[in-house]
C-alpha cells in the first residue's frame, strides 16, 4: 500500500511537472501605439465627424474605450516621461518641454524587465534619454523625428522583434502623426468647406486649409494602426497580445496643446485584451498617463512600486471596478515655448478648476502666436485679422491671450470650457474645495508654482 501511494504521488508530481513544462505560466504581450498631438475628438469612435478612423474604431469595437483619460502636462516630452516613469512632471524633472528627466529614476523599461519582459520602442524617441532611465531596445521601422517631412515606415524589424522568442514583450510604437509640419497624407479626401470645426475656433479659410492637412495625417495614423494589428493577426500574436492605443495631448492649434483646457489635456485610450476585456465597452473611470506604468506592472504580475504617483487601473480593465482615481491634475510651464506662463489644474469627471499663476501677463506661444513672424498667413493671425468684424473671434482670441487668475468649468454642460463659472456663487464651496486639493497636491509634489517656469541651463 505504501509503495502504491508513493508511486501515485510520484506520478502526480511528474504529471504536474510535465504540465508546467508544456504550458508555462503565460504573460500577455503588450503593444502600445501612441499618436503625436492627436485631437482625440477627431476619432470617429470618440464622436469625430470629419473622417472615419476605421482601424482605430475597430479597436474600440473589440475593446474598452476610456472617456476620461488626461495628460498632466499637454506637451510631448513631459507626457511621455510621465507615461514611462509613473511620476508627475515635477517629480520626474521634465516639467518643461524638452527638459530632461532626473537621471537617477527608473522607468517601465526597468520594471517590466524585472518581471521577465523584453521592452522596446520604435518611432519617436526624443523623450527617452538618458538611456540609464529609459533602457528600451530601439527597433527600426518607424520615423523617430517628429518634425520630419516624411513618415515612411516598415514592419520587418517589428515583426522580427515580436516573433523573436517566447519571452513576453512590451513594444511602444510611437507614431509621429499628426504632429506638425503636416506634410504627409492625402489631402484630397477632405473638402475644407465641409469640415466640422471645433467650437472654440474662429472659422477662417486658413484654418480650414490647415485642418485638411492635419486630418490627412490622422488618416496616416489610422493606417498605421491597421498595419500593426494586421501584423499581429498574420503572426498569430493577436491571441496573447494586449493592444493599447493612446492619443497623447491635443493638436498644435491655438488653445489646445500647451494649455490645460480639455482640447489640450484630454486624450483617448483604447484597450483590446482578448479573453479579458469585453468588446465594445467603455468606461468613465478617471485616469492619467502616470497610471499606465503601474497598470503594466500590475498586469505583468508585479507588486506596486512604492513612490510612484500613478496607480493601477487594472481592475477597471478587467471589469471589476468602475472607478479609479478621484482627481486628475494638470501642470503647464510655458518656457521654452513662450513667455513664462505657469498654469495648474484639478478636475474630477465633471468639474475643473484652473489657476493661472501670472494672470497679469499675456499668454504667448512662439510656434503659433509669434508677433515677429513675417508670414502672417497662419491660423492664429487669420483669427486676429478677423477680430474687428467678428465679436466671436475677438472673444476667442482674447480668451487665449488674456486669462483670469481663476477659471472653473462644468465640463459636462460646457465641454469647450467657454463659460467660466469662477464668479458664480453657486460654485464657491466647490471651488474652495478643489483649490485646497490642488494646493495640497502642489505641496506634495514639491511644486513651487510660478518660480519653476524659468529658464534652465542645459546639460552639456
């Protein structure tokens, strides 16, 4: 009897061992496709009227759509540094555009490598320095220079990377579309006179013509998403690969990128996870880019990393929770893209408080509003030229240039944030509450406010 039991135990042990050898614990692969300066409202799955973003919409149909995702600082380098580190801009150091992060940090490249992942990036990479902080394997294929006049790409190296071996991977595909200079794509798809313009724009011929060029690049972005998802199908990688689409911050039009209004700060995120995410679902859970790295760590089987600002929203993805964070925060420092013009914000899923820390100054951005610009045939100056004959044009341009110390919006009833409720007695208690929370956040971050919107010496 004793021998029989011993044999059975050996068989069970051998059987379990064999099962484990044949079916190792599987970790999902992850591909994150990120846009560059995308006005997410142009995506048809987010209500866009000007083009059908077929391939991006398919991700929405097959996955989970996030309706409340925000970047904390509406410009490329800070947003990507937050995405990779899980920290807000003051704490990762890139709190101005093109200001590098602190060189003692860790990022998603470290965290996922410790969990057995290969971590790589193809495409726009100017926010991934120093290498010690961002130890990505750089894959050829997508254009790394966001101001390149061309956006040619090929998938041979991407295919080699995702099929290299059985080790799980996390690949960031960083498109340069639709970042300026808007030189690629088929503009003949769009009739400028039939476009639906955002309600916070001035309707001018220059604006419509530039919008056509922008939308042509959104089409290019959509095609890239289609090619990546097709590659996953062709290689059989689609079955165990999570696909995440991210919209980054808003477009390079007046009042969007480089601002803390929703047209700059609000983004898009779609997550397809076969067998986990219920298709064609959406969530109003409030999340920020700082939350993505903690979520990747969580889904890869890691424990929460102490000290990160972001928090995992994996329970939302898995359908176990409808909410995540209570507040999303915003920070803007205008140097080196204009004069010092620091802004801070706090919001929940409905209300939003904005503090302009130097309201005595006029806001200025060198890329769109440069008064020394000889060629005034630009979107901004076409708006300025229309001021005299159009009171609405005057209101819109003055709103951008001359801002009050405090702005407060109900983003559900006023999604374009054109009706400042800061003086409305109805909201004074709520404004005080949000202001207190924002001040606490700034103190916790070590944010000195206007003092940090200064010129910093670049490292050699």
